[in-house]
C-alpha cells in the first residue's frame, strides 16, 4: 500500500527496473507520484514496464560508462533519489573455485556500476541540497554464509560504499542507506556451480525462512528514499524475515 503523492515532483532513478525488486520499486514510486528513470539491461522488460506506468526508460549494461551517461541524461538535471537495485549472483563459488570472469562481472554489476551512478548523481544532489541514495546489499553483506566469495565480497563492498557516502555527504543534505534482503522471489540467476559451495552453505539456509516478495523490499526502499526517513543515514536495513538475528 503506497502513500499518495509522497514523491510528487521528485525524480528517482531505479536500476534493475525491468524485473524483481527493481520493477516493484519503480511501480511503487510511480504510484506515489515520482518521475521514474528506469534502467535495465533488458529492453523487453522495460517495454513491458512502460506499458504499465510512465517511465523514462534506458536499456543497457550499466557496467558501460556510456549507459551511465544515458541514465543521468534521462534524469534531465534532477535526481532526488537513486535506487541501485541491479545485481547478479556468483553460483556459490568459493574462493578456490571462483574464476576471474565471474569475479570481475559480479563486482562490475554489483559494485562498480552503483559507484559510478552514485558519483554521477551526487553533483545534482549536492547542488539541490538534498537527495537520497539506497543501495541493495544482501544478507551476504552481513555474513559469510549466504553466497559465494564474489557475491559476498561485493555486497560487503556495497555496504562500505553506502556508509562512506553517508559520512561524506551528510552535511550536503544527501543521505545514503542500504537494504539487505535475504531470499527474494525474483528471476535473478542463483544456480549453484560448486558442489563444495552448496554443501558448506546449505546448513545455514535452513534458518533463512521463506523467500520475500519483491514488493516487501520495494516498501523498505521507497521508505528510505522518502522524506519519512529524513533522520536515517548510513543504515543497513535488514529486510530478511529475521534471518540476520539468528
């Protein structure tokens, strides 16, 4: 259930907007009055979203610098919020098995792209004297028993980026927070590629609970993007059904 007009007059960038948490976030923001800049690697998914709500769509791989430029250009000089949602998994590969291509790709999508978008929108936010950034981390950013080496390291890095940004730009009116989901019912590729990895991690998953719905994460993200969370900065909000407490 959204709050009507909570984002009226605001422009918010959402990555990974074609599916899962990103799509749910874009829909929620639009229902609350936001102008949504929706970025996703899948053009077809964006076209479907555009058939349901009014968006400024940018299709492309966010690890490419020119796509970052296109996203910022679509914001047309105004970025009240940024939700870095897009992410990929790593096949649960442990450190001895992870290949360079997987490591580089996971860090490119999960860390470098959010950093570049954050870097690109900060001048707009600081000039306006306000702005909110929400990064989607993971339960894997809070522990070592939720994913493989690349994904776990990347989500720890996302939390570091979030906290650093919160400290550096608080006096400029910019807030940065993260959401740490557990399992979520999305189409993100999570097929195990390591027998050792899944054997070692499986005992920890029994406490994970049922997967959340994307809309549950969208609710947390939109709250952190909104003025309702004006006193919240540098926080990692676990939205994982209590998994982090076990």
